[in-house]
């Protein structure tokens, strides 16, 4: 399982092996702080779009910057380990930045999948350019209704 966790600097080599094997590489990214059924369904749908699914995980400092104090609940290593255990996931890469630009440049996705809270127009323009520069296409996958980390944390806080 930990063989699925790929350091950012090793990502170009991982990608080259997939390209040589003729695989379509699907890439997504996010915080994945408290993995829930919505994440699992989303990742399964993403994997269906290609042969290999690479998941980029925001590092701890980036999550704090994006989500606020008290987050992440789970460390970047724990989040990557849980994601790597999923059958749908071929590889996991932790990246330290708030945006996925450097990760996407290294990953060179054939298909970049984002959740239903995005549109192609609302994606970070630099991230979009990184995908397009690699010849990749962007696919938006709808959210699973009623499943979100924020809703789960709210429910826990009421216990």
C-alpha cells in the first residue's frame, strides 16, 4: 500500500512508466481530511475515466491555509495512507502548495477530474493551463448529495 505513495520529485518517473504502458492517467486532488462515502464514490467515478488514478493531497500547512485553524484533523501522512488503501487509487502524492499547479505539471494528466463545486471556468487558471499544456482534458464529476466533510464535522460537533 505505501508503495502507492509517491514523493512529488518521483512523480515524473511514475508518470513516464504509465505513459510507456499506454495507460490513461486520471488525476484529481484535494484535502481529503476525513474520508467519507462521498469521497469514495467520487474517486471511484474518477477512476472509471481511465486506467490509473493519481490523487494529489494538500499538505498540512496548505490545508490550514485553505480550511482554517484546527484543520486538518488527520495528518497528510495519514490522509495519504487511507487514500492509498482504496482499490480505485493507483497512486497518492502529497504536495505542499495551496494550489495544485506544480503537482499537475509533474503529473501531466490525460484527464483531470474535479468535484461538482467547480466548473471549468472557476478552476484556478494556472491549474487549468497546466492540464491543458500536458494535453489533458478537464472533467467535472457531480458531488454525492448529502456527503461532505463540513457536514460530517458539523454533525460531530453536535454530539
